[in-house]
C-alpha cells in the first residue's frame, strides 16, 4: 500500500528539467510537427511527438494528412516570431533536444493543446485536455507517431524526459481504455 502511494505521488510530480547544454535564439523553419531548424541547427522539440510527414489519420470516415497538418500548425506558431530554445543534449538522430518558446509561449505545450502532437514525456495534462476537446488528431482515429514509425520500420525511440517507464505504461493503459470506450460508444 505504501509503495503504491509512493508511486502515485512520484508519478504526479513534474520531472526535473535536464541540465541546459546551450541556448538558441532566432527565426526558425518547421521541418515537421515536432522539429525545426534554428540558426542552421536541427532542434527536436522535447517532450512531444507529432504525426510524421506522410502519416495519415482518420476523421469523419476520411483520411487526412495529419503529418502535414502538424507541420502547418508548428509553422503558424513560429511564423514571424523570435524562437528561443533551451537545449538539453541530443536525440538518437543527432538533433538538439530543446524546450522552445515562440513569443513567450511554450511551443511543445501549444502543439499538444492544439491536438497536433501528443505527450512524449511531458504535457500529459495538455494531452488530456486536447483529447477531451477532440482537438486535432483526437477528432478521429490515429496511430501514435511512435507506433506509426515502428509499423513503417522506423527506429525505436524512447519518450523524452520520462524518469521511468511508469508514465509510458500509464499512457498505454489510458490509450487502451479510450479505445475500448470508443468501441463501446460506437456499438
């Protein structure tokens, strides 16, 4: 009982921010829904995962290019503003990992709230709000980007800033519960 309570409390705490390894400022260009080019460097927005370019989702019985739409959403967020990214190392592809802001707004948070990215180690509450509002990809059916990459033969990648696997397991269980609830409601 004590261990369960301790695990619950630990899972509720925000993860500590990793050591900042650098900072970039300037104008940026969206590469896709979760990465950008800033000062000639590739930056992967930490804590989110957006549909991949070429990934399709279902909405109202029709397929739509959710990967391209995610990139357009990121473009809208960064258009004409100075971008600031606090860097925390690199991902497996050599991209800088960073928490980025546009005009004082947390880009990762905005992408998840709009429903064009999912939590990938951060922003669980924002994902829940987007899901409840049926925003972006939550308006229909989609495969999480990590699962889509795996099905397309892409390399495995672990969520950013996840202190342990507890968050990943909880997210998987939550997704399964939503899927079952959707099937029951549709039946």
